[in-house]
C-alpha cells in the first residue's frame, strides 16, 4: 500500500510540474503571427489619433497624469512615454508598468508585433501582457482601426524613458500566460446604426472594465456595469465607478441624450479649467478630458447602446476618505 501511495504521489507531482512547465514554456499561444506592413495615410493617421486619444485612450495609461488636478489630465511632454505603475496598492496581482509606446520604446517593433500586443496581449519577446491593457476588448475591434492606431503611434515624439519590467506575483506569474487569446476582429458597424456602432465604441473604450465591480479579477455575475469598482487615489481616499445601467434611481436611467453628451463635453469647453485637488479631496480616474474629445455623434451612439442595458439597482458611494 505504501508503494502504491508513493507511486501515486510521484505521478501527481510529475503531472503538476509538467502542467506548470507547459504553461510557462508553451503559452501564450495566439496563433501564427502574419506579416504586416501598415501603409500610413492621412486618413489613417487622423483616425488613429482620434481613437488613441479619445476612444481607446491608449495615452491615458501610457503617459503621466497630473493627479493634483481633477481627473488627472496628462502632463505636457509625457505623451506615450509609459512608466505608470499598476501594483498591489491598487489591487493588482503584481507590479505592471505601462510600456513606452513612442518610437523610442517600440521603434524596433514590427507592425505585426505591435498589432499582436494590442489585440492579443503578447509582447515582442513573446511574453504575456497583463490585461491592464484591455487586449480582450481591442482584439474584437476592426483590424483597420487598430492599424490606424499603429500609424498614429509611429508619429509620436520619441521620448527616452526606460520602463521597469512588469512582474506578476504567484500564482499570477503562471496564470498570466493563459490570458492572451487569438484576436477575433470584427467589422466596424455602419455609423447610421446607432446601437450597433455605439456598442462597438463601448467595447473599444473598454467601459465595462471600470464600471463593473470585480472579485478575483472577474466581473461579479449579475452586476455588470452597475459600478462600484474601487480605485485607491494617489491623493488619498477611494473613488468608485458609477452605475451606468438604466436604473432610474442609482444608474443613468433618467439621463437624456443631451444630459449624457453634455456630461462629457463640459470638460472640453474652452472655459473649462481643471480644479486643483488637495490631499483627501474627491478625485477620479475617469479621463474626462480625453473621452470628452469624442465626436458628439459617437457619444450619442454610446448613449443609444446604453439604453439597451438592463437596469441594475446598485447604489454607489462615489468617494470615501477614511
């Protein structure tokens, strides 16, 4: 009996080790990387700049934000330099740094490697990228839109900034390799179909990532878009995302289209000046000035899509400072 138990335990250990080696050495696997050379055009540059700054807001995480002002507007001269850290202080299973996406950081990356990172979550060296970059969402976008973003990134001013390597805690250092998936590109819907196009933009903006409370890195079932995701603020206190379902009491069910558009556009008005934020006062990670740069038609489309979201009653305290 003891021999049988020892053999069983040995086989069990071998199985576990083999499984972990498979995860470490064989994954991530997102399929063969096809050759890609994106031809830069004026229309692609314009579309890429718009998406990267106002819809996908790539520059939000890949620049330096001034948290001494409301909504953390970008500091001049930091566009794309990377270095923002997302670590255990904010509930992440490790220390993850945004990459330098200027030509100084990804200038030696091929277009195919950049596309794979954005859409699949695999870096140039084949390492898995933690989904602080919402590659599961980007991988569902129209490939042409992602190629336009690549064209724009190539035009950023080069900034020399060596970013530390990201490091996942155990067991995320194994789990992270299972996250990247092969992209499933879609076709951008006709802009005249407000609900479909709004849903496309909603996915591209990764709204659900922040507006759904999570446990162990996954949205709580039945509470999607009901808000409550917590963000420890650099200036102190905890901010929480809003309920954006159609609940008329705790969500945005009473908002009109004009209310919705005005909420965003108020931050791009020529008279708007960000409030200074003293330590312990309310602040938010919501990049209002970036999303506020969206076209009115696009904001109206997102509103039309949100009108299809079922109401979930969930009262959210937007800020607390113990």
